[in-house]
C-alpha cells in the first residue's frame, strides 16, 4: 500500500535493516521517485484485490509469506496486470515485521 500511495519513505521503513536488501529496494525506487509527481497527477491506481497472502512458516523471528495472484495498475483508463508469485521472507525488527528477502522483486511493476 505504501508503494501505491507513492510513500517511498514508508516502503524503505517497511524494509529490513539489511544494507544489501535496502540498497536493492532503493535502486528500484529511484526511477519511480523521478516520476512520482507525474504518477500522482495521472492518478495512477493500484488494485491489490487479486492478491493473496499465505503464511508458510513463522518461528517468531522470521517468517515466510507467499504472495500470489494479480496486481493491476490503472492509469487514464488503461490497465496493466501483473501476475505475482513470490515467497517473501519477513523478519521481526523492533515491534514490527519487515520485508527482508525478495523485497526488490515487489517493485518490478
């Protein structure tokens, strides 16, 4: 949702503290930051209703989550759908869960 809201700071905040993961996410966000104003002007709309989240494992510190289904972006009456099938690793950091493995793959839209 942070990505859909063009809140790239929150996207980074939801990424684990591993420098390699954060760098990979930042590399994917940089081009979007350059066109953020344009996207907001065009009122791009993400549709996450076709996504399913399934917890595969959870030991209290690390969990694997399967993200599958369809995600769509609608702009100016045009729609582009993306089939999503990713197993993500999330880690407990502080009081919250942060995406830590395959995080950059979520930004391939």
